[in-house]
C-alpha cells in the first residue's frame, strides 16, 4: 500500500471505529493533575480557582474571589500582585536564577541563552527605560516586534510598571497598526528595524513609521535586529541599545490591583473594526499559569517546552510569556519559518534542545504532512513526551500523523480549545487522565463550565450539535472590549442573555460520551492557518480599492490552511480593463491588512447573489468557492445571478 492509500485507510477506520488513547501508566502516575481535580472543582468551583491563584505570589490577599455583575467580572478583588515579579524575580529568589528561561534560536542560526537572572536584569532595565520615556501605570504601549527575546522582555517590562501592552503581530500592515494605536491611544511604540523571515531580513520600521505618523505616539523604542538602515525621527525615535543598555539592572517594582489592565489584544470580529480584547492581571495570570501546569503537565526542573506560535497572537501571550514563565520553565523560542533553511528546521531544533513538549497548530502539522514523514524521520525526536494543538479543529488524520510521526506513538496529544477572549485554555484533555480521541477537544477543564446549546439555549443531548457556550465566569475571561462595553455585551452576551451564557461563536457537537467536537466558526469570521480574519474586514479592504464596486468574501475549506479566503468582486464600470485585477487586488489587501489576509482566490463576477432584503447569500458563494452543487436558490431576489456568476467564471475571468 502506498503511504497515501494507507493514511486514507486509517482515516476511514477512524470514522468507523472509536479508538481512544489512554495515557501510559507511568505518565498518569507522574502527572501534575489527576482526576480528583474535576471533583474538587465541581464541589467548589470558586474555591478551586482560589487554590490556583495561591500558586502565585500576592503582596496582598484578595477579600472576594469573584464579583459577578454579569457580564462584568472582577476576580480576586482587593488582591495585589506584580505580574512580572511572578514571571521572573520570584524564580531567582527561589534559587533558580541560573535556570535557562529562554533558548532563543534566530532564523539565520544565531542563538541566545537567557537565564532567569538575565531575564530579571533585562526586564528591570527595560522597565527603567520605559519609565524614562514617560510610561506610567495605566498607559498603553504598542509592541510591534519580530520573534526576538526583546518582545517578551518588553511585555514583562510593561507589566512590571503596571502599563498595558498591546502587541501587534509583525505581519500586520501599517494601517492595521495605526488603527490599533489610535484605538488604544498608545503613548509609546516598541519596534525593530526588522526580523528574519525565509532567509532574508524583513523590515518593520518603515511600516511602524507610516503607522505612527499623525497619531499621539510620543516615543518609539527601536531594537536593532537586522542592522539594515532605518530612518530615525529626531526627538521621537531612540535605539533600544542606547536607552535600555545604560539603565540600572535593578528596578523597584510596585504591586497592582488584581484588576489592573495587563494587555489589550486586537482580534477580528464580524465587523471591519477589530476588537480590543482587554485582559487584567490576577485572574488572567492565575488561569494562564494553572492551565499551563495542568494541560502541559509541565515539570520546570526537567522539561524543555516549545510553543511555536508568534508572540503577536494570544497563544504567544499565554503560552510563551505568562503561563510558562510564571511556572519557571525552560523554553525554546524560534524567530523564523519552519522551512528555513530546510523543511526539517523544527525537528532539528527539537533534537538540538531535547524539547519535551511541543505546542503548535493543525495548519502547521498539515504542512509537515504534505512535506512528508521522511523529513522528521531523519531527526531524533525521542525527547518529546507531550504534544499540543491549538487554533482550529484538528482533523483525525493530522492528529494520527502527529501522534505517530512526531510523538512516536507514545506522547499524549492535548487538543486545546480557547480564544483570545477566554485568555487561557478552556476545553482540553488532561494528559494524565483523559483517554484522548483523535479530533476531539473533549472536556471542559476543571473549574470551567461549557455546554452545547440549540438556538433557544437548551442544552443538546449527547449525539447532538449546536453552539458552544460558557455557562459560568472564569478567571482569565476578557473584561470588556477596550472602550466599548456595548459591543462587548452585544457580541458575547446578548445571544443567550436569558441564560447569562457567553456565546463563543463556535459550532460544536457532543458525541455519545458527551465529549466535545469543535466544528468551526458560526459567524462571519474565517480561520486561516489558525488566524482569525473577518470576512467584513477583507471586504472593506477590497472596496477601498478604486476599481472595486462591491465585494463578498467567504472562507472555503482548504486542505492546508483550514480555510482559504475566496473573494468575489464586482469591478466598477469605469475600472480600467486589462491588466491583472486579481493580483493587484490581492496585493492591495495585503497592504491594507497584512499578508495573512491576502485572498487565496479572487473571482471577478458580474453580480452577487442577494436575498430580497439585500443580504449577500454567502452560503451560495461558499458552494461556488468549494466547487459544490448549488444549494437552495429560491430565496434569491434574482435567481438567474448564479448562472451569470458561473458563466462569468467559466469564461475565464478568474484568478
Ligand atoms: C478556533 C486562539 C477547534 C475557534 C487560541 C475559536 C479551535 C478561535 C481550537 C479562537 C481547537 C481555537 N479546536 N477550534 N482546539 N482552538 N479554535 O482568538 O474557532 O485566535 O473560536 O485564539 O479559534 O481564535 P483565537
């Protein structure tokens, strides 16, 4: 049998047989968290989270664990802590200053080894520098950096000062950065000349300059990474090595209220304007830290942990910076892409540092599958003892491949469901307890209450499907959308306001055992390579181009990226004919939002299918994009438009 045929056979077996993979007796025996955690949390959910909060260092204890004025939560009210102290200093004080915090691997192969003592000095210097640049408790600082250690240091320096950071993924465009700077009213931006991507320096500073012009930003702190020439604006821009390096390497920190803002992270919603998700300090750190300990079974003395996400996404916040560092782990941080300089780079890194825990996304796993199992087979991956997945549903075939070719048929896989809004993992197996099922995220973690409900909010029975809801507040929940309480209520809490449930926007089903299977977004948000992009955001980028009259965007199933962006556009009558409108429009979206939002395909059409009330019928466009027979067209205002579209497409006017 060829490998392809055999993996197809595996997949169809999976659909028929219900295989489960319990942890080995040895793994279960040594696990950080055992089955009794579920009982403890079920008996006393709030008490359970109070125990988890006690894993952190507080300068003042809380008097009330949860104040719930739905939908506004306050956790650990009255408590005070410093998040950076919890992630750095306390490990040094405990005698672990010489433990490596970060093994950093640059894409070109340069490396840095940073111990907890080094990190304490670096964060203190950066905090002193930010203070000198005018940053005070309560301010917002924008971070627009590649995957270099300064990104983590900058975040922790803000936390140390009680200022909120807002990290913007380095792949976002100048426009995206400017919108976020304006919305957050940031005072300082931390950026770099550039970073390395696919073997070449990739500039950041020019985009930062374009974004900052005309905003209220007072100072820009610039890290030198690539050494390429950059323009520095006199009086505004300063180099990190000039300002940070000369600071004292100690910093007297204050402690802050548990509800002091820690960060704002922007994410796509169903409108063109991204939502600034606000997270605060005590509850967020409690759940990021506890879930990292429980779900990854992390042993700080012996594990080498690697989360391959970018720090610009919530996964990087919670599972590179706050969760792992609060637990005192040794971790790997990698700057570049998985195929530079060769397609075995990930496996080479795992072999080199003897990584024990790997956390990555299904889209990456599917890319590795495409490249072939012979590539990881050339490396020693025997150090791996646990694998994690996040960002989108993992298909059973990818799950089995991951287990077999990467995990040596031995390492448990934790499929973790959560969101920027939830701040930390909510649904996942516990690796020492759960018999895992390929493709299922399975169960709410101890202390978390989820359900799958129908339109009316009634729980569906086992075997049924519906919408995923969170039925009780949790410590790391978003507190609001920055500056927009109404949108916060409307987006997450209005759909099931009678029940008081949080609406996650994901479809899900319960299998016969009551285990959860996530089915993807039910709103106009696409999931491309594990990144959330809204259809409206791409549509408004498209119509901002002078030659576009109208645009409709759908996410079409894609074998590698989960979903691919397919755009249907109507060109303006006066738009210049000829040229290559599709590639021009793809470049335009890339400039407006960033390369991650570049449509996979642009189809120029004469009409869009609309209902009588003028709503675009995306379902039909999705049928076209996924090359399916059309569904019901009877509600179309003009049932002939679908013919027009298919005629237009077959006459070759497509990307
Ligand atoms: C999806 C990423 C299925 C889901 C941490 C969610 C998943 C959105 C999973 C949040 C998973 C994330 N299984 N779907 N294990 N993890 N998702 O905010 O649609 O970037 O609503 O947070 O990703 O994406 P976000």
